[in-house]
C-alpha cells in the first residue's frame, strides 16, 4: 500500500534521509529500528506530510502523495500516533476521540470505531469524562492510539509507543498492536525497544545515519548478529 522510493529529506541545510526506499503491505506490521538520530522519525514525518521530501517519490495505493499536504492524507487512510502522545490535555477522553474522527461525518461507522477503540482499551471507557491531561502516561498512550484509530486508517503509524512506560504496559501496548493488525489495519512502527518491535512485526528496516542498511523478515533481523549486538544487547 505504501511505497517510498529513493526519498531524501531534511531540515534546512542538513539532509537526514538519503535515498530511503521501503514499503508496507496490507495487514502488515513493519518496524523501523535504529539508534537515536538515525532518521526514523524523520521518515514518519515525510510519510504523514509534516516534512516535505526533497527528492524521490512517496506513493499510497498507487497515488503519488509526494506533494500532498498532511491534512489531505488523513482521509486517504493514513493516521499517526505521535511520539510523546500529544493528547489534548484540557479536553476529555471522549472529546479527544471525537477529534480523531474530525475528517468523517458522524454516524454509525464512527460510533462503531469508537466502540472498537473502547474494546481495545477498556481503561479509556472508564475515563471518558476525565481530562486527558490527568491520565497516566500509559493511559495517554492508549488515548493517542485510540484517537488515531478514530479516523479509520488503513495504515496506523506509531512513533515510539512504549516510550516512558512501565514494562507491563509496554507488553500490553504491543499486544494491542497485534490485535489492530489482526483486524485488518497495517501498522508502521518506530520503536527504540527493538526486541519488542521485532517480536510483533512481520518485516523490519534498520536505519543508520539516514540510510537503510538492513531489511527483511523480522525473525531474520532478530537473529542477525549485527542487529543483536547493536540493538538487542546480545
């Protein structure tokens, strides 16, 4: 569904991505792993339209999105849960979820997705009237993912979903990623916890200084000595 071909991008005079090519297929979990500053989050910004590409091509289901503004990509089926969660702190949980569906006309489909989110995250159902800023970090992460799902995406993009969470919550978040994929939504995952990311993913790409240096099935990457030494602590 998603394909990047020889994409270059950066900030000011600094080029961060150097001819990056990758793809995500239907009902697939793909993870990007690498050290801090390797270009993973920059790649997500290019995909979502938050950062323009300088060279190359970005296509979504055969449509060239290279110059399409970010707000026009959401209705096409792309949604992101950003790093740091970025929930609307003074709005309630229910209002945050409503914001996730802002591109959609209200109706039975939106209500069905709301129920889907509350089934995936039962804790949110108990806190619908609570201000998002008063939630725990784990609950805010659930809300950020739930808010993205309210746009009914075909590709859910997750940027560091386990950041700052207790191990038990990390395990829960990754279990939910698997459930989301089983419901037919593809997931593109950027995650510092390479072990967990490769355990839930179908395929992966390894970034180093803005370039993809390794790619393949997640199981092969997890067993690759270079990956084990650099990212898995083995």
